[in-house]
C-alpha cells in the first residue's frame, strides 16, 4: 500500500440490527487515527455491502453485529466480496460476538474479531499491520 493515501475502511451493519452507536464510535475513532472511513448505515444486506465495497474500493470492510446473526451474515459478506473478485480486501468484525464463535468466523474469512471493550487504538493498529 502506498503511504501517499490513507487506509480506506468501509464500516457496515449487516442484517436487522438497529444499534449503531458502536459502529459510529469506531467510524470517528478510525478517522481520528488518519483513515478514510465510509459508514454505510443500518440494515444492510450482504449484497448491498459488497456493492458498496465494489464502488468505494476500500482496503478494509469492517462489519458490526449485535443481533446474534454474525455467524450467517459475516460469511455471506465475504462470499459476496469473493463473487466480485474482492478477496484481497481485509474483512474484520466486531460487536457482541461470543469468543467461541471467533474461530469459525476466522475460518470463513473474517480475519479478526473485536469484542466489547476493544480500544480503537488496538483496532487501528491491527488494520495498519494487516493492510
């Protein structure tokens, strides 16, 4: 990645989860960390998220879920990105995700899972190290 442009992150809320305060906090925090961040808003389908990623060409797609649907929705987003030849995009997830679900998500293409209490600094460092 060229150091001439900031890392571009697309933050999305897949599914019917109507709680986005955490996603908005992460959006602002990553912007303050020098990244370009696009937040797609609530109630996005995996297809909508992949379409937005295709249009925006982010380095990272960050998914947030508090509804418990992460095990089905997060991998569907990865599948939709692959259909669009976007396998090179780093996909990370966060929200209320039980620790025991993280290995399955990682096996299905979610490179990192961040739970409640994770600092924005930790997320930003992970992104910088892995983009």
